[in-house]
């Protein structure tokens, strides 16, 4: 290994419906890099690789591998649905695991199944479902629902979600994300419209990215369950239309709990390269 190689690391860039990630296999590339700091630097658009998050694959004693998830602001997340789907496709391609696999995350063990460019992941069971509550935002009282689908999500139902100006999504999303109700961890924010039974439209302001993303896997799951339970979206599976594409969410309700939760959609390999450490 020459001096330049020793100071760089191989990465892959992948996308799940526009939710894009930098992926590094740290099992074979031994480094003492500060991943939180690297995420802040590498995820910046226009000045570096650019991404919604940095995904690190490490060895695991309880699963095929361990997945660590760093948001663009450097914070480490418990779970990321589209990130896990991208990593599953990466692991299958690189023969880290077979078509069926289990990954260890901060949210628990997550199963995955890869078939060509379609990846389905089985998330941990959601928790903390809260019936309708109310927030005082910008002098207005907004009804909301809450669920933790691996990470916390606050659901706001709106009409004409697709026509919401981007600055409104950013402004309201940030206000809810940092609202004292959700302190200190904060929350992701989903603007949701039920289009018909089995079909919803969602736009998500992501905690840690601190802006709207083109898709959010855990947001799709959270919005599907809440829409089905409280807003007449019907029984699963639920098609979730997001700016970056359509995801499918399936789940079962047993009593007051939601189980056997699956998120499915396409992933794309963008490119591979070396980045200086």
C-alpha cells in the first residue's frame, strides 16, 4: 500500500428513491477515522461527495454485519430504512451476505431480502404510538400523531401535500422537529395525505439531515401505520408516494401492536471511488 492509498478509503454511493448514502465497508478497511466528523465533511453537497448520510459496515457477533448510521450533521441514528435497504444490496453484491440476511443496528436486528434491484427489509416493531395530540406552531394549533418506527416520527396530515412549497416544508418541519414536546432527541416530521385506501403521499423533513429528503424509509413506515390506523388508508400493503419514488409498506396488527413490518423498493448503485481521510 502506497502513502496515498493509506490516507484514503474506498466508498460506494447508493440511492434508495433519491435518499442517497455513502457506504464504507469498515470490516476490511481498518481505520481510526472519526465517522461523525467524516459524515459532516463528506455529506456536504457541492463541496464533497454529498449525501443524506454515511453508512458504516462493521463486524457483528449476532448478525451478518453491524450497520452504523451517521446523519449528514454527524449525529448517529438508530435506524434508517432506505439506508438499510442500500446496505443490504451492497452486502449481497460484495458477498458479505446472501440474498437473505440480518444486520445489527442500534434499533435492533433488521432482516433483509435482496432480489435484483428490489430490496425489502423487515424493521423492528414500531413503538410509542400516540393518538392525536396538538402542537402550538407559529400561533396555530396543529393536530399530530407520533410513532417510533426505529426512529421518532411525527405525522401531520395535510391536503395537497405535493403542492406544499419547499420552504413551507422546511419551516414547519424544523419548527416541529425542535419543538419542546419532542426534546431532547427531537423528531422526524412527515407531511401526509391519504389519496385512497392503500395509497398515501408523504414528504419528510429528516432530523439530522435538517432538510426535506426525497424519500425516507422509516417515514414511509410511520406514515403508513398511522394512516391505516387513524385516517382511513385501509389495510396494508400501503403504497407510499414520495418525491423520489414509491415505496411499499406491509405490516400486521396484533392487538395494540404492529408487527412483521416490511419496507420494499428499488435501490441504485451510483458510483464508487476513493476519498482522502
